[in-house]
């Protein structure tokens, strides 16, 4: 008779709780009782404390430069993984005997896991909201305007929620296959180390292990947050900070002229032999440069002492095509047009003028006197107007300079001459301009550090979010599968 009563009671319990939806609500209520009575609520203030500690570290660099953005992404991913992992690492294994007994009495494993998924999601949501709030009050420089949503704080929050929830489901799976809480807590450090070391973010991985990062939650979490923080759009400051710290370091030494000349045969010079050191200038450009530098360089006082004949002067004028083609008298029905070039040719061909043409002009003049004469006769404006586009010098390339120096016998005879020089990094900054060097170093190092996986695009961010969602669902399914085998557990 007692056996019949027990069987009826058990049958009644199975019928009463046979609905999966109803069982989800029952186990969800059980989880909230654990939250209150078993002190599971402690994970919330712990999340706030961890966020505050991390906020103190990243608030000067996150969203400021490349290094700060990557460090911030890594730090926030660590926070989310830590929160998620310790939410559920003991959730199943601490009540494993109860689960086995209830499963045999009609409890559906899918309902049990679904209740955990809902509860753990709400727990991760609460931790994420607290973390974002703490980061805000810690003055972490997260911009107001978002990229995926209207607010960047919400963008980062979504990434952290998905990282935390995927980590939570990973821990739920570990708890599902662990028979004791001690076993689960023993495995947990190895899981955390694997997630952080093989994230592929801060720690460079050897080629053979790079593929392992594709199987870590941290990899997709770092990529999502680093992309949102605009990693590729920030300046790189490590190289410049290193140079700046060496400002007072002395550099220099003793080199011989032969060592310097030998450098001209180096592959670096050969590769750049066509590089122009001095470009070609036109008459107009030369006139503009001369005019702007006339006062500051005292060019007007330069003496012109080179002896020239009148023929030399006329020949140079004849060589200016634009001036030679200039018409003095237009063409008529009876005579062709008279040009400056024609007039000069006639003058230089006149036999009676040969003696005068070849007589040297030894008058000493200054450049200022020549300029004043040209301006008085309006000749300078005339020359610039008609010959402004004429080139006055060919370009000079690095190869030409190198060949000249290597073939210079006077230099080759002095190869053993030694030169000693000393300077500091700070002196070089002053010579070339500290702001110019800083901008150049940061620009070049940022370009070299560009990473396509941190591209700030909607597609890239959504793909990382989807992968985090796939991790969460996959570990939840694995937890369900292994818990369905709980009856085969002989312990």
C-alpha cells in the first residue's frame, strides 16, 4: 500500500511539472532565490570594483591613441570574461545530485538550461550596466556619439554584454561536465589563461599558434571594442615617446672621409639615385624667390665681378626663346616682322661692331645696382612676363651628386681625413623642428601599425558580435547535451 501511494505521488509530480515552459519558470525562480539566499548578488559589487580598477588604468589612453585603444579593448574584454566566467562556474556542479534526482523524476534538461540562460543573461546585463556606469564616473574618455548606435557607451556596452554572456555560457558548460565545485574551480584558471594569452591582441603569437585565437572569445571581443574605439584612426605614440625620453642622449663619433664616400655605393643610395635634391626653377620662380629673400639675406650687396663682354651678354639674351621671339615691329605688306632675336643677330653680325662686342666689361657692379637698373627700365617685369616659364637650371639628382663626389680626385686623396662630431637627440629636434619630427614619427608608425581586423566598419563589428553570439549558443547546446547524459554518471 505505501508503495502505491509513493508511485501515485511521483506520477502526480511528473504530470504537474511536465510542461517545459512551466519548468523554465520554476527553475528561473530557483535561480533568483539563489541570488538572494546564496549570496550570488555579490557578483554585482565585484563587477563595479573591477571596473573601477580598470578605469583608473585606461582613462588616460582609451580612445586617445593606438596603444591606448588596444590596451583599453584588452582590459575591458578581460573584465567581461572575468565577470561571465565566475557567474556560472559553480552553477551546475554545486547541485549535480539534485539535478540527477529531478531529471529522473521528470525534469527536462532543456528547461533547466534555458532557465540558466535567461538568468545568466540578466546577471550579465546587470554587470555590464554597472561597468559602463563606473567607467563613465571614472572619466574614461568614451565619446558621446556612437558608431553603431546613437551612443558610444551603448556600443561598448553591447560588446561587453556579448563577451560576458559568451564567457558565462562557457563556464556553464565547464560546470556541466564537472562533478564537483573543486574540479570546476581547478579548470577555470587554465580556461582564463587560454582566453587571454591566445586572444591575439596584446601578446604577439608565433605563426603556429595564431589559428588558436579563432577559438577564443577574447579574440572577437578585442576586435569588436578596438574597432569601435577607432584603433586605426588614432596616432601611434610609443615610438615618439621613446625618442622624446632620449632627448639628452649624446650621439656622434669619428668617421673618415673614405667611410662617408663608401656610403655612396650603398644599395640605399642606388635605389634613390633618381631622387631630385634640387628641382628645376623657372625665371618667374627665381624672380619671386629673389624678391622675397632680397632684404633678409642682403642680396643687394653682392658684388658682380665676373668679366663679361658685350657679346656674352647679347648671346645670353639671344638664348631666351620667349625674348627672342618678341616682335619689335609688326609685319607689314612690304616687310616681315622685326623681332628682338633678329635685331640681336643683325647687331652681332655687323663687322664694324665686332671690336666693341669683344671688349671686356670690367665695371664692378652690385646685384642691387643691376636690379635697380632693370626696375627703372621695366626690364625685370618684361623678362618675367615673357620668359617666366623658361627653365634656368636642370634638376640635380642624388645620383649626380654621388657620382660627382665619388669621381672627385681631391676628395679621394683625402679619404683618411677624420671628422669628429657630437650632438644630442634634442639638438636634432631643434634642427628639424620638434613638431615636424613628432608628426612624422606618429604618422609613419601609425601607418605601419594599421590592422584590417580593427577596421571601424559596421560589417566588421557586426561579424564580431555574431561570432560572440555563436559562442554563447554553442556552449549552451554543449551544456544541454552533456547534462542529458547525467543519468550515466555513476557517482
